[in-house]
């Protein structure tokens, strides 16, 4: 089994925080208890076993928790573990708690391991048949093609034959899939409109079929009543005039025809009910998707309106300096995380608003021990939720809660989100002395 050292994953594993000692291996193998004899000890040492989540490197925990468990499953697990504040916590906080729990076997990582194994037991059994890294790679390719990523990802990372190269590739594939999901929003909107149009057409067709079915049932019932009346009349006059052979054959044929039509109408009604149920479910799914996309569109409209209102005066223009909306009045704004190539633009926007810009990259290159000091100097703390480490978010929430500093999480690391957040900050007094 490979040790999966972090130096073999330079593009995957983030640097550890300064002062935490030597970097741990992605796998922390604990010595097993010594068997009674030497042969049993050798067999136990050589027998491969699946990895536990707390034996994997902590940089893999975020992708495992976010990909292999839904937010609802993770929330229920944390409630069973009696973690405080879970019922009212946001989805992001639930995810962060799950990641922090993954490397603590005594605090609940064992329960997390059991939940993952139960959730993806079919994939684990399928991957267990692979004995070589080549067979493991082939199974991962099949999972990528079929779209069954969560179970395959957990089964691959915990497989005893997984090498550093396979782990690095799977991590990269899952990382890129998260970007593709965001890029697919536009296609989802187009597909949603098509589904809504199809749903309207299907509802109209279903209404016509139901009307025809009701008319058919009404005609059938009338025919049955008429035949029953005729049969009752024949039976009443049976003693006076016996039914002839031709009449008996005619009645039998009519009854057989009615039974056949009844069976056909019953089968047709069953098919229509199934189609109606499927159409209602598709309509409910389309409505949920529409509401979700409407919320995203509203957020984007707000950001766009803020940008259109303020971007012309926030950045320098060819005609020369303009009077910008310096409503921050010298207050310090700490921006944690974000993308390195956008930091100069973020600094320019904050300074054009009359603020002092502070930045910490959440531990990528900056010392993580400096973050609490920067928080104490800042008047407002901002961080993009899509480009910041879990440890940095925990430090921000803890320090800001102790110091009473306002925290503004940004939906993305885009400049539009930053402009919108700065516009929402109320103009106030001058910056505190000493900042």
C-alpha cells in the first residue's frame, strides 16, 4: 500500500500551517496487535485492508465529505453525535463540521466511516474485486463515464491498492467536476424552459385523455344498465316465453364484448394514472429547479445592479481621477482567501471606497498564525465561500465572535460580489483610532 505522501501531490495538498511540525503522511498506519505466533503476525502484517478516513491526509477530507455524503445525511449524523447547534446551522457550517470531524476517530470519525460504508456499500463491493492499480483505474473510468462519482470516489480512496497517482487523478477529476457543475447552470435554465413547455403540453394532452376516458366510462355504464334491464326483463318473462337460442348467443356475445372493453379501459386507466403520476413528479422537480434558479438569478441581478451603479467610479478612468464613493471613511476591510490574480483589483476597489485594504490568503502562503492579529485590526471581515480554507473560516468566526467584528461571507470570489458587499456597508464614523 502506498503511503500517499503529500509531496507526491504537489497540486492537490495545501501547505500545512507554520509551527505544526513535520507534514504527516496521507496514511497513518497504526501498528496492529502482535498475534500469538510469528506466522500469524506475518500474515496479519501482509494482509491488505481498506483505509480509514482518519488515516487519509486531511486535504482529502473536504472532497470526501462534500462529494460522498449529502448535506441531509451529514446533518442527521451530527445530530446523532449530539453536536451543539446542528439543527439551525447552515449547509456550509454542516460541511465544515463534517470535515473537522473526519480526522478525529474518538470524536465521531468512526461513525462517519460507517455512514460512508453503508451509503456506498455497493460501490465498495464492486471495487473490492480489483486487485491491481490498473483494474482500479479502469473502474474509476467507468464511474466517470456513467456519472456514479460519490460511491466510486469513496471506494477508490479507501481501497488498499490505490496509489498516490490514482488518488491524485481522482482528486483532480472531482475538483474539476465541481467547476463543471457551476458552468452547467446556463444549460439547466434552457432545459428547465423546455421541461416547462413539455409539461404544459403533456398536461393538456392528459386532460383530453381523461375527458375521453370519462366519456367512455359513462357510455359503458349506460350500456351495462341497459343490458341489465334487458336481462331482468327476460328473466321475469322466462316462465311465459323461454329465451331462444339466438337471443342467448347474442347476450353471451354482448357480455363477452363488454368484459373485453372493461379490461381494455381498466388497463388504459392504469397507464394514464402512471403517466399522470410521472408528469406530476416531473412538474414538481421542474418547479423546485425553477425556484432555485430564480434565487440565483435574483442574487446575480443584485450584484449586476451594484456593479453597474458603482463600477464606473470605483476604478480609474482614462479622463483622470473621479470623485469616488468614499463611504468607508478609512475603515479597514480584511479580505481572507480569494484568487491571487484578483487581489490587486480588490485592493483598488476597497481603496476607491475610502477604506484600508488588508489581505490574508487563508494559509496558502501566508502564516496562518497572523490571521487573528489581522482580524483584530480590521473593522469588517470578508471572505468568499468558494475560495477559502475550512480552518481559516473557523478562525474568522471564532475571533470575530469574541471581538464583535462583523463578518460578511461572499457568494463567490468575483469582483461583483465584493462591490455588492461594500455597497451594503452602511456609511459610519471614521475608523477607530489605532487601526
